C-alpha cells in the first residue's frame, strides 16, 4: 500500500482510502483470523455482519490507533485498535454496537479502545437506542497499565448511567476475565457461546495459587456454569450465530429506550382462540405436577416464547412473548420443578426480570402456582428473606400493566409476592382450581388441630378426624372464591378462555398510568 501523502492527486487519495479501509478490515492479519476460525470463533466483523441488517453498518473510528510506546507497542499499530464500533439496524431499528477483535493484541482494552466504546455509548444515550457489546478480549492491555483500568471504569460508569434508559445487551464469545466481566454484568442481558466463552473474576491459575482448588476454565466460568449455577448469564447459545439471533429476537420485545413502548406487531394467531387443553391441565391431586410451559405456549401468540435463564432456578420460568402482537414479560411458577417453590435463586431471577420489564415498559403477565417459600436452614442462611423481598419489592414498585392469573396454589407469603392485588396488581384472575390461602390444607390442619389429633389414640379414628378437618379446610379456604368475595380476585375465569381474557386486559391497560413517589432512588433489599 502506498502511504498517504499530501502530494497525491485526488484519485490516488481515494484509492489510498480504499486501501486503508481494506487494511483495517483485516484486523490483526490473515494468520490471526485463521487462528480465530480454528478455535471455532468468528471474527469481530463476521459477527456484526450476522447481527445487523444487511448493509446497515456505519463504522466509526476505523483509523484510531493506540498511543502506547512501551514494550514494543510503538511498532504494533492496527487501525481501529482492536474494537469495531458504530451503528446499524436490526429489523430496521437503530442499534449501537461494539465488537472486540481478538485478532488485534488479543482484543485487549487500551485507552483509545475504551474511548471508541464510550463514544458510541454516549451517542446511543443521546439518540435513545440500544447498545450491543460483543466481548472477546484478553482484558486490560497490559502494556498500558492504569490507562486501561481507567478506560474500563469509563465504560462501567456509562453502563450504569444507561441502565434503565436504553437496553444494553452483551454477548460473550471468547475470554472475558478479571474486572472486564463487570461491563457485561452491568448490562441487562448476557449471552454466552457454548464451549468458546468464559467469564471469571480470577482464572484457574490464580484460583489454584490462592485456594488450592484445581479447576478448568470451562468449569470455573464457561457458559454452562453461568447459565445454570451462577445465573450470571441469561442464555447459552450453541454457537455464535445462535447467540446473535437471540439478540435480534430479544429486541423484538423491547422499546428503543425507556420513554417508548415496546413495538406492537401484526398477529395472525386469533385473539379469541380458546384452548380446551387448559380446562384439563390441572391434575386432580394437588401433589401432582404439570409443565407450566404447556400453559404458556397455549396462551401466547404462535407458541413463540423467548425464555430467559432457562437452566437457572428452574422452579420459576421467565421470558418474553406476545399477546395479539403486544410484547409482555411472563413470570410463571413451574410445578414441574421443586413444585414451583420460591427459593433464593428463583426469587432473584424473577425479581431482576420484573425490574427489566418495568424499566422498559413491558407489561407483566404472572401465572401463579406456588406452594410457598422453600423451608430449611440452607435457605434461611442463604438469605431467603432478603431475596424473597427483592421479588416482592420488584412487583410492588413496578408501574407497568400487571395481569395475574392464579392457576392453582397461591399460599402464604408467596401469594402476596406473586403480583397480588395489593401490590398494585391491575387485573387478577383465577381459575376455578385456584387455592388462595395461608397454607395448604395438610399443613394448616397439622398446626391448628395438631394437639387434638395427637390425643386421639385410635389410629383409624385419628385418620378420620384428620381427613374430615382437611376436607373442611379445603372447602372453606382452598378455592378462589374467598379471595374473589373480597375483591382480591377480579374474576374467576374458565381456563380455556385465558388467552382472550389476558389480551382484553392488556388492551384495556394500554393507557395505564401509575407513578411512584418522587425520590432519589429506592433502597431495594440487594
Ligand atoms: C496485551 C494481550 C493481552 C493483554 C492477550 N494479548 N491478552 N496483549 N494485553 N491483556 C495478546 C497476546 O500477547 C498475543 O499476542 C495475542 O493477544 C493472543 O493471545 P494468546 O495468548 O496467543 O491467545 P490464547 O492462547 O488464545 O490465550 C488468550 C488468553 C491469554 C487466555 C486471553 O492471552 C491471556 O491469558 N491473556 C492475558 C489475560 C490477562 O491476564 N489480562 C489482564 C487481566 S486483568 P501475539 O502478538 O502473540 O499474537 C484485567 C483487569 C481489568 O483485565 C480491570 C478492569 C477494572
């Protein structure tokens, strides 16, 4: 390539520009691109090509280079400096993006690299458009020392200010270690690619040195660990392409920013579609389970459910769907897993999701079948009080339309927590199979009749007394009508009509306005 010279004529200057662009597009060069492919990874540009609408990408700062002259870096300058930034569109809507380029100095973050990211984040805030970050980096550029640390902190501060203003989505498609993990962690959603990505604060070597624990990279911070054990990541994608498609899908349910509503689309699934299956889904025996996802698929548009945190805290299901083209967030207890109990992890998972929906004006549909909070020392020591309070707080604070359908059990504190009427539930329906009470009949009889039962010596007589009391309690309390008589349930509905009733509720609430009192911010029990 001929280097740029002022003496060039205009045609040569244009040719030079084209060559410069081609050079920048090669990142760290062909060899490193091959090595990236050999690891089963795409390059930073290939990822953007798949993520964005064809031909929509506008790149910024392609000619930026680092300013470090130590440790031989003065001779290693790559146009763009290891991160590709700019904006494009997804389904015609503007998004800002950055994509870290591992082929350039391992995608490590320099001062100028950070400045490029900050520039697009600042512009995204002004425009009111989402930011999508693709992470694949060896972390702080070691040669730049504190400049790199400062660069990270500049990004963190922007992540914090943008939180709840514009959607922020992170893909992790390679290394993401040390303090670098905190930028994705501050965003709304993290997607990790299976087997090719990892996130940890300290890697296996330091872990071994400090704690003696021998653990592999994958077991310490791979996609499986973070989507099933820690809950740090929301999606595990089979490969990068699937991860990028998840991002595109996710944006279908979100507005561009907190001042807009999520986009409503045409729907070919009839709004009044009834489903007899729902009249049969609840087993006769309260101890029997069923799959709440069958209920979700039955009521939403075209069975299209984007489940978040699918492998984590499985006693509660959260995710996005549409009702007659209107995006909603669904929170549903899962009787198929630990009877749908609320434990520390389920509470945290659902609380974060409720706040995510509320921040971006996505109505919440809650499907309730919850036996209560998980008892035991492990849960109490693990802070179930604080974690349960998070979910309670999140629902009570949320001002978006809130529709609750109680399918079966709704006991005790868990009844209150799961978007009950008094937590400003807008429309609360129940199926005839609902049991809204302080606790289940068996537990209740043990407590209120325990002494009497223990005094009956004859076994048969004891069982008969127990059963009679259980029946009495069930008839009196284990139904939806006590709550309905008090107006805590707005209507008891036939299960087969649930889709239609939810759609009509959503249509009615579309103009809902609710406010929280002015304050600096709340003090949610973190
Ligand atoms: C500068 C780096 C780099 C870094 C990688 N490279 N990480 N250059 N700073 N942090 C360079 C390598 O020198 C190499 O250059 C190229 O990138 C590819 O790296 P390889 O090691 O050959 O790749 P691979 O074998 O795939 O290993 C990837 C890796 C490893 C596991 C990420 O590179 C690694 O351990 N890097 C250091 C990670 C680290 O300790 N980072 C600092 C963490 S502290 P050449 O020219 O040979 O191709 C941190 C603090 C953030 O990030 C704090 C924020 C608050």
